[in-house]
C-alpha cells in the first residue's frame, strides 16, 4: 500500500474515532479506507447515511458506493449470478430424466447390445460429470481467494491498530510535556511572588 494511501486511511480512521459514534470501516479494491457512521454491518449501508471520505468506491464484492458531501448518494449492488451446486448423482439423474428412449420388445430382450442412444447417454453423462468437477474446482478456487482476502484484511487491521497505538503514545508524550511545562511555569510564578513579597 502506498504511503499516501496509508496516511489517508489513518486520518479517516482517527476522524471517525473522535466523533464518538458507532461506525464500520471498509476497504475498497484499492485498499482505500471508507467509514460509514451509525451502521453495524455492510448490509445496512444505504443512500442517505453519513460516510467519509467523498468519492466513488468499488468493493471486493463488486458493490459500487458513491459518497458526496459526507453522505452516501448511491449504492449499486452487483448482479448476483445464480450458483447451482449439484452432486454427480444429481447430474446423472437429470441426464437420465431428459433422455426418453423408446425401445421395442426386441431391443429390450437384447440387453447386451449397446444402441447409439445408450452411447449418446453415456457420453452426455461423462460430459456432465466433467462440467461438475470443473464447477467444484472453480468454487474451491473462489473459497481460497476469499480466505486470502480475509487474511489481507486482518493484516491491515493489525497495522491500523499498531499505528493507532503509536499515535496514542505520541499524544500521551505531548500531554506529559505540556503538563510538565505548566508545572514549571507555575513554580516560577510562585518563586517570583515570594521574591516580591520579601
């Protein structure tokens, strides 16, 4: 992540924390931090809620959100493709149901003879089994990709926590310096007053 992007994300997070409001922080496909106020999860995001910063953001699931003037102006959800998971047995049953084979009494008696229809059926079953395996492999690849993205998000969260901790240490350091300076100023004023009184 570029340094400029990291600084922008830190500023956005600190701004959200100082408002003392409930919020969630999401990252778009460019790892840009986006804050949404008064919502508990991504499904609650809709037009009209407060958010920062302004801009157009596209997230990992394909959702496009536009923020203008500190408010969400539009939320465009991706078109969800229907995912159908079938087992090999279900695929075979469907293939058998689609195929209607009319046989004569003579063809039924000759069970050992493979007809062209049976050959076509076996070929279609083999093709459907291959397609089913391919779909399962694609599903597994998508699951792995999701797990990798979740790991990346966790790393970013850990980085933000470390940065927030560093900021708190800096803040406490400056607070202690200001306190010590105030105490020294007060001590000098007391000594000056005692000298005048003498």
